[in-house]
């Protein structure tokens, strides 16, 4: 399920070091639709119209104007429906 979209407005690069780790590229974004939820950082969610910085592991090829699509995992239990004829249908 699509949770939201964020547009890349700027790109920031932080140089790493032996003590701080590798170089990091941060996509400075504005949420343009829905919301973006956090992975491991300071805020729980950023809603439409607000700005945030995104770091995506193993992806560094951001371009200004890119739109990042954020997905939300939805887990649903299947529902088994039995008809009068004995057939079983599964709804998710």
C-alpha cells in the first residue's frame, strides 16, 4: 500500500571518516502526498507539506526532482468463506 510521496528538493553529502563511518548522501525532501514513516531516526512520521531528510541504504543516485514513493506493509489474515454449494472462497 502506498503511504506517501516525497519530492527531492536538494541533496546533502556528509563526508565520513574512520571514526564516523562512510560518506552519506541525504535527500532533502518535501512530502507531497500522504506521509513518510521513519526507519531508525528522530521522528515517527512526516506528513504532507513538511520537509525531511532521507537516507536510503545502498542507494545514492538521488536527483533533484525525483519523487520517492514510500510503501506501508499491510498484513491481513485471509478470510475463508464457504458457500451453500460447499465451495470455499478466500478473501484477503
